[in-house]
């Protein structure tokens, strides 16, 4: 049945308190040819594989940034054999030498266990060290940890302090700060911070603001913020906007075609619910012509993405 998966507000809000990852390439960069041109962009700037000797020497001489740069080469296998454990060790060393980005990166590694060890307490301690070194992303991450009590004892006061420090250091931590205020029952402060996050093109801020507005029955602005988040590639927000039309909470021009377009966008972003809904649209002719082959195609995609009802539909 179309739109079986109604997105729960809480599920979206929980995402508002996730750790912020260090900026690394979205695509792997090929290994360098003769060590001359291969580079990758990180939060600290551009790192060149041809300069691996310089980074190694810099790290050995006590420069934390050198360790951080060298870790990127090992993480991606640029000019050196790919070695995630080595990358973690270099970030830990860089952190001990006073580089906040290296601390934050080490925290990311322990957060998701990519080097083979998942340890939330250790990741929190590295985020704390990075924040002490005035690295904004690390402050955001330790602030969110105090919000949800992961790896530390839950403490709203400390969460607020660190999230505000992250913002003062130029980092967009408004969405996490908004989530903190919402969890404390202060929806006005939550909305203010979600809007600031959204204005800075943070899709989670737009989506969370839409959730609050929808709960307040402010359907038109909620729908518009879901559209903002959808346009910023948050697939769940596309589903939520489509659901509002389906439940007749508002009626935009050409509602069926709009639902079809939103479901198509969601499925293109590999959202299982979006693909299931898109399949239904083709099956029933909602916003498009009936096409059973395309319906089957998108039910298959949804099934592969983990949607059990789509798998049953195929049978």
C-alpha cells in the first residue's frame, strides 16, 4: 500500500544529533602517477600525494598538521598503501601534538569503528580534546554527545556550552543546538536554530524545522521547508512532503504530479520508501501513466534497499 512508511518525527530528530564527520573526498582519488599530480581536498586544505615525504618529515618533527595530512594519504591509499589503522595512529599522534582536526578525525574513527575498533567513550574523549584546541567540528560532536548521553553522561548544560562554542568558531552546529532545545521542550528556540541551520543550507535543519511546524499544524510553511530539505538531497524530506499531499494536509497545484516528482527524487537518492511509493504510482497511475514494468522495476529496487513490503509485493 502506498505510503505505508509514515516518517515519524522522532526518527528524523534523532538524526539531528549525529556526529559531524571530517570533510573528506566524496569520491576516491586514483593513486598518483609518478607522484606528481594526485591530490585530495580535506577540511584543512589540499593534500598532495607527491608531498608524502614532506608530511612524514613534518609529523616526525612534531608538527600535528603533518600527521593529519599524512593520515589522509593512508586512509585513501594516495601514494602509499591504503592502511586505515595507520591513518588512525597518525591522527592520534597529530592530536597529541595539538592538532584539533586530527583529534576530531580520530574521534570519527572510534565512532564508526572503521579501523576495527568501535569505542564511543574514546571517540568522545577525542572530540573533547579537539574542542579544547578550538576546533569547531569537535565542539559540535562533543556537544551532541552530551545531548544524547553517548560515551558521556547526558548533560544539557554542557551540551549547550559546547554547541554554542562550535558556532562561535564558525561551525554550523545550529541543527544540533535546535535539537537540544527541542528535547528540553523549548520549541521557539528550537525553531530559531533550525531556521539558522536551514539558511546555511543544512538539510537536517530544514527538515527538523518542518517537523516542528507540521506538529503545530502550520502545514504550508512545513511543506515548504520539507521541499527545501528535499532540494538539499535529504530523501526522507521528499517523502514527508509527498505524504502531506497524500494525507490532504494541503493541496498544491497538480498534486498527483507533484507527489510523483517527489517520490522520483526520493528514489533517485536510494530511499527505499521513495522507490516503493514510486512503484505504486506506476502501478496505479498516480501522476503518471500506468506502467507495470516500471512498477516492478521500482518494487525490485525498493526490495534490494531493504523494504520488506516491496519484496512481498513482487511475490
